[in-house]
């Protein structure tokens, strides 16, 4: 995957209950994502111990969830309300992913045509070693499923770093 220099760093929206980005989901990862330009998304995340598989290693299903989210967000970078769902996700696990260390995840949209998009994601260890990667095919979610009223109900908006909806007075 090409690693271009960041053009901008704009925080993407979170929701209330999503397993990966839901700020009010007590069981979720509560990850934040940042657009680095159209079609490029990145985050740095330290996985808590409760998500381990083997001792000291992140469970493979959690790795898959993080990669799935970052490819989906790469496909929406530039338009945070253009939702796509994963139709196919191929993951290659290359190294054990450690618990408790800052991991770098980057997603890049490779192409889109009509309702379909292709995206690639990488998960790198703090020293830059590639630990896992994914290729995804995504398809547009029908626009009727994500009207403004539904987005508001889901809490889909940009929250200041470190702030949940309950902290914002809403």
C-alpha cells in the first residue's frame, strides 16, 4: 500500500453504539478515525487486554473488525455520510498483534465505480512491521437507510477527542 504524506487530518464521525466506533458502547473498541485526504483514513489505537485471544495477543476477530472498519471508512473519506457495507473481506494475518501497544491502521480506497468500491487496509506495529492487511469489496448502502433523522438518532457526528455524547450536554 502506498503511504502518502498526510494532506489533512480531519476527524470522522462516530456513532453511539457501533462495536468499533461507538462512543457509548461499553463493550466496544471506541476507536476514532481521521481522514488524511480523500480515500485515505488512519488511526492509532491501543487494544485493551479484554480483547486478547492468546495471552498478550489481540484476538483475530478483533483484528478483523478493526480492518473492516478502516476499509469502510476509507471508502467514505471525503463524504462521511456515504455509507458502504462490506460485501467481501480478505484478511492476511502476518504477525501476532500485541495487546497494549499503539497500532497504526490505515485504509486506502483503491477504486470505485457505480455502487461498488475496492479498498485496502494495513495494521502496523509501532516499529512499522506489517502485522495484518485486508482487501475489501464494498457496496453502497441504500440512501433511505441513512436519512438525517436516523443519523441523529444514532449519534452519528464528530465528537471532540475524548468526549462522549453524555459529556456534551445532549
